[in-house]
C-alpha cells in the first residue's frame, strides 16, 4: 500500500458504479438506482474543486447516463466523458455521443463457453434500447429492454462486449473455465456471480481512461480511481492512486494502492473526502483504510 506525495490532489476521479457508488440489493445481482447522499455530496465537492469526474463501468452507455444525471455531473458546464462497456465504448454526454468504440469477433469464444455451459445466457448490447439476449436474464441484472434473439444472430457481426451468465454456476466455476479456455482473441473478466464479460484484447477500463486522460491533458499520476470488481483491476493498477472498496475480493485489494470502507459504509465518499473537503469538515478526519 502506498500514499501519494504531500499536497497531492487528484485532477481526474474515475468511479466505478455498481458496488462503488450504488449499493447492492440484498440477494440480487443488481444495485439500487439511488446515489447515497454522502456520495452525492462528495462527488459534488470534487467538481467544485475543478477536477474531472469520469464514470467507468461495465454498464452499457444508456444505463450510465442515468447515473450521471443522478449525480448531477453535467451541472458544471463541460460535457462529460464516460467509459462504458468495460472500456470498449467511450462517449460524451449530454447529449449522448459515442466517440470511440472497439469491436471484435466474439463467435469463437462464445461457442467454446457454451460447450462448457450449454445453458448459459448470452447478451449483446442493443444501443439505446437494452440488450439482445439468448434467453431472459434474472430480473434486474440487465438494464433496458431484453430482445430474445438466436445465438448465431447475436454474434454474427463485430460486437464491443458480450455478457455470459449462468445462474446455475458460481463465479469460481467461471474463473476456472476462463483460465482453462484461454479465450484467444478476447479479454475477459469474471464478476461476483457466474457472470463473464468478453471484450476485445487489450481493452479495459484502464485503456478507456488512458484515452480520456490524454484528451483532458491529465497525467495518470494525477488520477484517483475507485472500484470493487475484477473488471476494475487494470484501472486500479493504472491510476496514480487506485482504491478498492471494502467488500471487494482479495484480488482487487491486492491490485489497489489502498482500500476504503464498503459500499454500505459509503466508502467512496470516505476516500473522496480525503482529497476534497469543504470548510465544515476540515476539523474532522476522514481517512481511508490502508
């Protein structure tokens, strides 16, 4: 665990959404679409200080702009940068404008996975609508409309991201499967449950943020990133300061420079308040957990 130099303050704050800004619904693979007041206030102080806030998530663009609205991120003038689909899609908002997208041929990887998990569900983003799916996903796990589509049609052309979900398996099952298959031609990340994201090789939240930071003229040393999932590993390693949420798996803590409280403890606000505090809080200590 390392600490930034004395007097350091981030110029860009990269924030994961689910499990970082939003709290999980108990017993479901979804989060409450509600930003806790402490997190909202802390993000507001980041913007007031003149730093950039960039949302970085595995979510599709249409379900990230709604969180930007909840956070009032666009109330400070400049159009936002958003890193969506685990770095495969970069957009500006508002209005929503896709400025960069990475795609790949997912058919071979999907076929290999379905040989191992023939009952697994497959989803591809349907821009601005929701997802095309091989069969309906568990309630609340995907945002927007679900359009049932034949598997061959789902992966017939280039895609930016594929979701594989098997409600009958575990995250450990998927970690082992992904390691054994190698998934040549793709990068992958396993979620909290048996949820696998496939993306183009070399594409991650880190690669997306590197592009955004370059556009904004911000050095990676001046970036603070906060996240809780395996899809945050590259981002936490890339940023000048990477911080893991308290409930993250050990692999995520190991990749981070520091850890903060859990999402239920508003850990993101705790970390942000270390670097961006208003006058009323200067007398109190809001240190993260090393």
